[in-house]
C-alpha cells in the first residue's frame, strides 16, 4: 500500500472513531473521512478491525525506523526509549485512540482479538531495543513488556501534557515492577530486560 494512501486511511479511521465512537465506525464513514472511494477501501480492508491491524503495523514500523538505542546503555533504558517512541507515534491520532480505548471494554470480542496482536508488537519492541525476544525467556520478556505497556497506556490516556511527563513516570514505574517480578522469579540475567548475549566467538 502506498504510504500516502495508508496515512489518509489511518487519519480517516481515527477521525471517524473520535467523532462516532468505535461502534459507530463504519467503512463508509472511514472512506468519506479519508477522501477515498469506498471501492478502494474494499481493496485494502474487509472490516474495521483490519484497519486496527494496519495501524498497529504502521506504529511498529515507525518505531523500528527510528534511532537505534545505544547498545552500550542498559537494556532498561533502551526499552524506555523505544516505548516512549511508540507513545509519540500514537500522539497524532490521540483523540480517536483514546475514544477507542474508552469504548473497548464494551466490545470484548475486539479486545480479545487485539490481545492476540499485542505480543507481536511487543516482540518487535524488544528487538528494536536489542533485547532478545526468542525462546522461553524471550516469551517471558514479551509477556512482561505487554504488562508494562498496558500499565503505562492507562496513564497516557489521561496525560494531556506536551512532554508526556506523566506517561514517562508511569512507564518508569512499570519497568521497575517488571524488574522486581523478574528478579523474584530468579530469571537468568536477573531480569526480564536482560540484554541480548554477545555471540560466543568460535574456538581458535
């Protein structure tokens, strides 16, 4: 999909959600808000949930295309940087996303489907931070990061500050809790946010 069309489509999606709520979001309204023919939208999405998936993938790409955190910095700092960049990527569509999150508890099916997509995005966030997301320990890290993201997201919904200071503080606290839980479980490397191990050099 061309980037220009994708941007128009996502702008139309969140403008529609902000105005009509999630239950009032129809493909015809999104097409009108995006300035796209309905036939073109049919080619790109079969239902409104497809547009949510498209948005999630676009946010993932925006974070991954950003500056790579310094690999010499602690893994916790790298994750903080990556997740704040993810919140920054949500800001342009804040009104619609907040309205959607407020409506989501009344749509458990959509919430369940989104819950299956979140670990995929969080695995990519770990990769962006140069933290290993593979294997059983990687799965534990993904689950831990999902909890961190959801906790910070609740604060982001009510954070009207320009610098997202409340969100940064909430994210910092959530990362603290994740590390404490991981240490209590005595996970390898001491925490869920352990850096990716350096490859073992071949024998001489």
